[in-house]
C-alpha cells in the first residue's frame, strides 16, 4: 500500500457554542488542550492519503482523518472539511464530515474515498469549520433503550431499537449512537430525532459516511445516548 501522511496540516476558524472562535490548531501554535473551563476541544491530529489495491486491480484512493478530544469533557457537534490539493493549488477532491458527538478522551477516525492520482497530491487541508465545545442539550438519563441492534452495510450504519421515556413532556428526543471499531476508536455517530415523542417509540439512529478501506478495523460496538436536543 502506498501511503502518505500529512500531520497537523491546517487549523480552521470554528464556531464554538454558536460564537466565532480562534484557530483550532493547539499543537501547531504551541498550546495545550485544557478542560479547566469545562469545555472540550477538538483537534485534527493526523491526516493520511493512501491507495488500497487489496480488493483487485482497481485503485481506490482514501483520505483518513483523525480528530481527538483529549479532555475529560464531552464535545458536541463537529463539522470538518478536507481538501486535497495538487502542487499548483488545483483542488483534486473535497469532502465534509459531521459527527454529532465526540466523547471525552476519544479519537475519531473517519475515511473518504476519492478520485485522484495519488502521485499528484501535494497537500491536504483539513479544517474544523464548526464545533460545539460544550454539550448544551440535556442528557435524558432515565430513558431506557431495549432490543437494540447494529447493522453495517457499505456506506450506511444504523442502530435500531425501542426507547422508553419517563415523560412525554418533551418537544423532541434525540437518540445519538456513537459507533466504535475493534481498536476502540470512534468512527462516527448515528442520529435519530423524534419530535413530540410518545412515552415509547422505535428509533433508527443512522448515518452515511462510513465507507472504509478493507484493512481498517471493523465497527463492532456502539452506545445509545438520549438528549432533549442535538448535542
């Protein structure tokens, strides 16, 4: 496998809890992540570009991005944009990734499959363009999930089950399913939004964007979390 690594390529302007923030690139700026103020951090720690030819003669090029929350505080939504560039600045590929929830002391790893010549890649720009450093919604700790199961198919992931609430006095219930691979890395989240929820309802916390190279660790576990709004 031909692999090229781009470490801490670029940081980006981010939105933290609805307000414009500073560049999220602590290591590049010589800073350190801190949770003293009760806020989490999200930091792009590694970007790889590589070709996977294990599935046959057809070359498949991949971008792998690792995003870390090293604090002891859970992080809310994170939206990340990645651009693959040639030496002359030509954009070879561009993609966006959204994760609803980034737990404390967790590394998120995700992949994009792209159409470009690997030898033409000169740089990869990865920016966190929107981030909620606190979880502003309320966790519904009395919610009970039952009969849950995970289905994985190509680009799609779905965690299904039944949910029982203690109250029906809610405008919405948001089910978030963090999904983990065999190495314990977060690979993304499935999300289900139930407006004006009944005391019991079925949910399908699903998401696209989970296609991965053949040698990556399989997704094999999940959690089910319930909030009164998006984290």
